[in-house]
C-alpha cells in the first residue's frame, strides 16, 4: 500500500476470533453499520453465545463457526474460505484464573496466537490485528506475560511473512468500561449489599469504552504498515473513585491486591521509549528490526509523529489525563 492511502474494509471478509465477546459484538455491529464488508466470520468456542449473538445480530453477512484457536487445522479450514482480515480477540483474560491455570493460559494466548499467525500466512490473509492489554507491558502476572509473548509473536511474524503476504500489528489498550469481566458490572451487582470491595485506595487504571476500542482497531487496520503496536491515549481513574461514581452511598471495603495485580498499569514502558512516537490521539511503538520500513519514517495517515523522550513511560498513575466521575457516568449510564 502506498503511503497516504488507507486500507479499506469495504467488500473484505473479516474474521474475528473470540467474536462473541464484548469487543467482538461491538466491532461486528460497527462493521455492519459503517464499513460495508463482504462477509464477517465469527470464530469462537461457545455455541450458546453464538446462538444468542445470532439472535441479537440477525444479518446474512455474518457466519458463525465453532472452533478453538488451539486447533490449527480447524482454524485454517475456516480462514481458507476467503478471509482477508483477521482481528484476533480470543484470549483467556482473567488474571487470577491464569495464575491458577498457567498452562491453559499459555496454550490459548501464546500457542493459539501462533496458530492464528500460521493460518494467516498459509491462507492469503492481507492484514491481522491482535488485541493486547496494558498488562503486557513489564508484566508481573502470567496473563500479562502470555500477552507480551503473543505481542512479540505477532510483531516478529512480519519478517516471516512472504512477499505480498499478511501484515501483522497489535493494538494495546487498557480496561474496557462495561465489558464482560469488567469491575463495573461487578460493582453494580454488589450495590444492593451497600458495600463495595476495592483492592487498594491508590490503585489506578487506564479506561476505554468499547466504541473507542473498536474505532482504534479499525483505524489501525486502515493505516498499519506491519510491526507496530498502537497505543491509544486514554484517561486514568482511581478504582476508588470509580466505585464512588457507581455507588456514592456505598461503604468501601479495602480487601488487598489479588495475586498478579499491581497498583498502576503501563502501556508504553521506558524500555520501549526509544522506538515510540507520539501522535495526536495515540502512540505507535515501532519494531526495532531492520525489516521494518524505516524509509517511511514516522508518518501515519498524513500525521508526523514525535519521538518521545528516552526516559518516557506512559503510566496510569502519572497520566496527565484523568476521567471525572461525571464523564464516567455519561459512558456507563
């Protein structure tokens, strides 16, 4: 693709791994409403969730396939049906579950990711974006470690991709407001007790809405060259302020940090600052490999990126942008 020309999802067949999740459903609705794809393929393990989603999103453009990303043969057969774009959202994401079931997390998040890469290369896919997490930066829990490893696989895949083969990039963002497994539904369930458990009063997190996450993934698909980690600029919020925003009258009970948790999150670690460029709405971490197209510099979608300082770190506790309770209530109401 020539510099300055956006990749267009119109008339493309898009496969979403883990497509019945919170992100997948919102992303697929966006595609149907705004992008005019030729077909959308949902690839996931749970037949009940697929049945429920098919009733909610009743479109002849959406096809559902039962399958696990651990199963390379099944994944390859589905992708061979003319898939142009893959958005890889399937993962085991619960931090305590991953700590207790490490090999299951490794098989899905690392080996399953490698299967997505292999199938994409063998089946004529054009672009692949893998969803990552702030927990992949300087990880201190197994979930974050597996996602860091997955990120490395997808970035390095560009050097193995044949000429004219797929390009691979990663989108890394923070906690998704209102997604399944988010603390917000959990707090709402506990409101009736009059008491909300919080891990630590000083804990901070990055927050992004589902719609913002979808728009970031679509934009990344349009402008990626292969090898980038896209990091949107997001507001931070203390978890204790989040609890107060949801239920001001509730008592807050400090229960302590769970295994594998930290007080703050990082999306651009200092170790990657040398390869990071700042744009108006996001950062791009470029790969430090010779195969990356350095000739195009740090220009994306006509915008010139600015190198960050060598000691820069994008952290939730030192972030200059903070979400207010009023802003949060507008998103979740």
